[in-house]
């Protein structure tokens, strides 16, 4: 097994097609909606980077890392967030997703990010914690845009915020992120990550 990393737009087509098939298993498109299997999923402004766990040319698990500078409590930070984390349904329960999520955390820590920050469905909290991420209690990510905010505590959502702090200044400011509303403003395409 190996982990391959590509800018989303530079991911080889045969691998992008496999990733799209796995995503369709997890999040089926609306009936009658046909997406090009090689079409990008994310806003290029977020510099999406795809991480794929593969064996013998077969994608077992995939995720994308999105990047944005955020402003919080009077300081700027380079934040990376996980998005579209998925494991092939026939490969679930074998630790592939955890291995990939752990590798993404390690990559963010080693690539000069100040912090990693994203939301997940509440039942997945323990999974992400087992891969080294930390829950930020009562913390809300506000995605979307300033004109059309998309908060993670909106009605009908059951999200929690996960994070890790990599740079010394982010670790020092860790307490300011707990129990706060963080202006992610990730745009109209990736409303929330």
C-alpha cells in the first residue's frame, strides 16, 4: 500500500474516476444528475490536494486537504482542513481511512501549516480522535462567505469541530479557538469543510 498525493487538478484521470466512484458510494448524486468523473470537486482557490491510499492501482481510501488563511482573535493562521474523507465500501473496517487521516495530519504538521481545522458528523468524532485529531468543544466553523455565512451549528446539522495545532504560535493560541466561532469563509463551492 502507498499514499499518493497530487494537486486535485493533477490527479491522474484513472485515479480521479475511482475516487468519484467511492464518493458516489458514500454520497450518491441526486437522481438524473450526472457528474463528469474527472471534474474537480473543490474550489481551486482553496488549493485542494488529494491524498489517496492505493494498492496495485486500486484506490482504497481518499481525502482532500483544503488550505486557507484564516483570521481569528486578531491573528492570521494558515489552516488546512480535511474534506471528502471516504473509504471504498469493500475496504471499510480495516484501518485504511484511519491510516490516511493520520497521514494527512502528519503532512499538515510537516508542511508548515499553523493548524488543521475541520468539521465532521458527531458520530465520527472518535474515529478522528483515534487518528490524532482533537475535538474543540462548543466551537463553530462559519463557512460560506461573509455575505452568505454557512455555520456548522445551523439547524439540522450535528457537526463537531476537530483540530490540531502545529506551529508554536497556534499552540499558544489554542485556548482562543475553544468555544468560539471561527470565520472560515471557505466560499460558495466548499461551503464548509
